[in-house]
C-alpha cells in the first residue's frame, strides 16, 4: 500500500475517532462539568485530520504541476 492510500485510510479512521470524542464530550457536558481530558480529547484527532486533509488537498495540485513540467 502506497503512502497516499495509507494517509487516506488514516484520515478516515481519524474522522471516526474525532466524531466519537465529540459525542463523548457532549454526553459528558450533559451530565455535568466534564473533566479537562474529555474537553480537550477531540483536539489531537482534529489536528491530525487537519494535516492529513491538507496533504490530500494539495496532492492533485502537486501531481498537476509534475505533469506540466514533464
């Protein structure tokens, strides 16, 4: 499996983890004052999603630039 497929698969799984942490955050807030680790838990998957999403966003432009110069 090449790096692009690996990043795409990782991005999908990170989106699932992010969604679950946000749901857990809302449930914890409904039950009262949540602990800090629950409040900040979505941030790590969110930042990883940012980087993998930006990579996938830029990828077609880089591939297009390679074809123009070839």
